[in-house]
């Protein structure tokens, strides 16, 4: 039954809600292997064996929000807060460019210090200094006007995970000031502005059901984003979910395979969270249909402070400096890291 649903997804790119639920709930090791074979074939048809790299610059861990799962939530008094200056961000880009990065991802908490004026100044400096690079922002919910100004300043892409489609589930993960519907509104605004948009969700977040994941998949089908970032939920010791069980690599890679079949041309990272819970997470992600990795380009002294979850890997092969190790690991499984902006074919 599961195999037939995988075939149907591959052929028609459309499943009903109860079919998604069955597919997710009744998956087995055998059906997962079958899914990954199809997902790899689709990925190779569109992207060959190329892997795109993104340099992740975590430029502020101040955040006005208080998401129950996140280590940099406002109420975590143990987090050591920092902000990078424009000069520090630019020197990360400089370093990254030399290493072969052609996309920079500026990620941060929702930090009121970074007004449109300040953020636009940083974006336009990168735009001028690195004209052949893509600039991706991941700075949360802002007004349509703000998204427009940042776009006009030179940002090309925007990452904003929807986290979970279901309003009730969203409410169990976030304080009442935040809502699933406003989150999604922001995503549609980003699309309208002209960004290449990335969304996504955590796998195995507290209270998540197969029905929630089914809704997430159906939302992805409607939004048709250029990028989808998913990773396992990993508990952080200073949050209300400190003792909640984490998501598994097994379900995460299964969902990666499904996303590749649903959105054949999407850019799909094998995320840091996946690499954190499984030493072979990156490889497993790529072999399930992922085609992007995002090594950490933040200055070494702040990396440990951008702790969204416990044990987050930020040294070794996770670090941009060890790109050569990452290259070797990818070559071992038959894939090649490329020096390219790596724009989505999903336009
Ligand atoms: N475990 C896994 N992922 C997390 N994120 C935040 N906290 C955690 C956690 N504890 C993810 C969210 C957010 C992205 C930047 O990091 O999905 O969108």
C-alpha cells in the first residue's frame, strides 16, 4: 500500500490527506529505501550530482519571540547575546567568497536593533561587494514594506519556516502572540515581493502527529516554494521542551524523500540539525534527495552562542573552514560540491 502511494506521488505529485497520513504512518525500512531510490532519480534528473553550498552567517541571537522549543527564546536568561557589526558580516562574506561560497544566508533572531535602515545597509553593502552572490535573509516575520525594502536593497531569497501548518499544533509550540496564519501570510507576502522563498518545518516536534505532517506537505504543494528546510526537533536544555523527546533522523530523511517527489526542482538542504543527531546525517539526507548543505560561516567565537538546540554542531566538518572535508565526504557518496549561486529551477 505504501509503495503504491509512493508511485502515485511520483507520477501525479498529488495525494489526498488520508493518503499522506497512511504513507507517513505505515512507512517501513523497505518502503523508505524504495522512496529514496525514486527521490535520487528525480534529483539527478534536475540537478545531476551537484550539491550547492550556502554560507550561514548567524548575525544576531537577540530575539523578541519566545518559541517554546528554541534556545535563543527571549526568556532564556542563560543565552549569551551578541550581534555582529556590518564590518564583521562583510568579513564573513569575504572569507566565504574565498572558500567558494556564492550564497550568503544572514540568519538571526527577531532583533529590534536591526531596523530596516540597518539591515538594508548591510544587504546593500554585500550586494555591492559581492555582485555575483545571492543574498538570503532569514530574519523572521516583518511587514510587507520591510520585505520590499530589503528586496530593493539587494536580497534575493528569504527563509521562513512555517514550523507547522496546524493552528492548534502551532499554538502548542508558540506563545499566543504568534500564529500560524500570520506566519503563512508573511510567506505569501515574500512570494509576492519577488523573493525565492524557502519554508519548512521541524520533524518530531512536541505533539506532532502524522496528520500534522500531512497538512505540512499539502501546504508545501500549495505554496510551491523554491526551498524547503526541514530538520529534526532537538531539545534545548533551557527551554520548556527540555525533556521532550527529539525527532528522529529516520523520519526526517523519509520526509526529505517525500518532499523531493512532491517538488522535484526544489532546493532541499541536508540541515545542521540532521547532522547534529546523526553523524551520517548529511550523507543520509543527500541520499534521500537533498541537494544543499549550509556550512557555518559565523565567526568562531559566536558560534556556540547561536544555540537553537543542544549539541548543535558548529566545528569540524560543519564549519566553512573544513569545506575540504565536506567535499571528500560528498565525493565518497558520488556527489560534488559546486561553486555556484545555485538558483532554484523551481521558478
Ligand atoms: N530543534 C530543531 N530546530 C529548531 N529550530 C529552532 N529551535 C529548534 C530546535 N530546538 C529551527 C526552527 C527555525 C530554524 C531557524 O531553527 O524551525 O525556523
